[in-house]
């Protein structure tokens, strides 16, 4: 699902008085679309191991961002679309990049009483050493998906930009649940920029819980962003 500090503006005005007012950031919109052979989220297939079509719109204004993203899903009960809405704020403090955000997960066509829809809050931090980036995040939901109530997902991730076209990345996360069993999920993948706007990601997923939808799998995603 992938956030102007007024203090910095004030400092610049104090340091260079009477030159010019700080330029306001321009709002920006971006769009993305993708097709994947298997939509995997935290180690579990969301599309019943079949292909999924995805797309979204993002709005950015300075350090604030918001957007919406959707993907076809198949839970075997009439649920056919995941439609998310999210907002967040990003800032840097020293060598650390921080991100706070909130996402609302909405499932279209879910049966009555399924209680699939939920809100999740995120706090993340990352640091980049030249071409290498490491990060960590905590995600918390006070009323999670299905029968689970409070849920926390702790994750660590890393990425290395080999060159302008190739990158490798991976992550590991631990999902803590108050009703169903806790589990660990991890992934490792390669990204390839085919053009300036078209990219391919091939990723291996696995989880510590063994079910038909969480067994080891490879998800290949072809996406466009502009």
C-alpha cells in the first residue's frame, strides 16, 4: 500500500531576510496500474492464487500525501474487490526518514456480518546509505479483519538499487493477532525498470503458517506509474 515543515521555511527566512517569500509546494497527482499473477499481502494470497488487476491515484502536497488504491480479490464468498483509502505525512530528522499514516481497507461484496473492513495506523522509519536502504515499521489496528480485534504487524525491510534498472528488496514481518494464531511472513524480490514508467517485480513469498493460501509462492507484477 506504499507522507513542508514550517520550521524549515521559518529558518530560511531568518537566515536570508527580505529576499523572497518561501515558494509554496505545488500539489501533484500520480497514477498507477498493474496486473499480477497472484495478489499476496503479508504472506497470504488475496486472489485465491489467481491473477489480479490493480490501480490507484495518489495526491501529494509537500510532505503530505493521500490516495486510493484497489485490487480485485477472491475470498470465495462473493468478495471481489479490495478498495483502500489512505493518508500520511513524511519528514526527515537527521539521517532518518519518518512516515506516519492511516489506511482504511474496504472490501466490496463482502457478506453481511463478515467484518472484513478495518482501519490500520502506521509509523515507519528508514535510512539510506548510498544505494542501500533499510527500514522498519509498526502497523496497528484497533479492530482488525474478521474475528480478530486488536492486531499489530511489525516489519523490517531492506532494498538495494543495483543500477538505474535493477533493484533487489525484501522484508520480514510478524503479525500479532488476539484471536487467531500469530505468524511470520517474509519476501524477497527483484525489480526491473523496463521503461521510465513501466516496471516488473518478481517476488518470492513465504509464511510460518501452512495453508493453501500461505504456502510458498512467486508473485510477478507488471506495473505502470505516471
